[in-house]
């Protein structure tokens, strides 16, 4: 099982490679009917490898991480979602994480965003005072 808590790009790439290997190599667990043929991957215009977890009964929570790659016209691969340069956000409210991997912060803290989505209702990954973790994007504002 893969850990769905977001991490840095290097560990996400390693996790994605492991997942891809599981779907492309014939092993005792996976017969030929359960693998992705190499020629399909070679011709792909892009690839998204995601690990997601969802839990709850009356109220649900979800989280996850992954890597999205796009093939450029010259054949090289581009990693989507990597921020250049990193952006900073300011916390509007304090947040005390409930799970391992959550980033704790106080109102007014300036957080460096490592990865984000287009939605302000998702969880982003950031760094503050040497700690890296995920946080609710609607708790911060762009500087």
C-alpha cells in the first residue's frame, strides 16, 4: 500500500515509479490481463499516478498525493504542479493539524507553498519553520 500523504517531489516520483512498475511488470500477483502494455505507455501524451485515501461516515475527509507528467512535442517529459518560483501565503486563521503530515500554523504566519491545486478548497503542501506538511488552502491568502 502506498502512503497517500503528500511529500516532496522526489519521494512522490519514487512512489509513482513503484506504482507504475506494479502495473507494467508481470509478477506472480499480476497476470498479463492486469498490466499496462509498454507500447501504450510509450505513446501516452501524459500520465497521472495518484494515491488517495477517503475516510468517514457522517463527515468524510479525503487526502492524497501524486505526480502528473505531460509529454512535450520534443518527446521530453514535464512534471505538472511543480511551482517555479515557490510562492508564499499568509495564514488567515490558526490551524492545528489532526493527522500526521498536517502543517500547524498561527494566523499571520507566512507559509512557503511547495505544491498546490487550482482550488482554494483543497489541501496544499507547504513549509514553515523547517516543517513540511499539508494544510487547508482556504485558511490562507496569497501574498
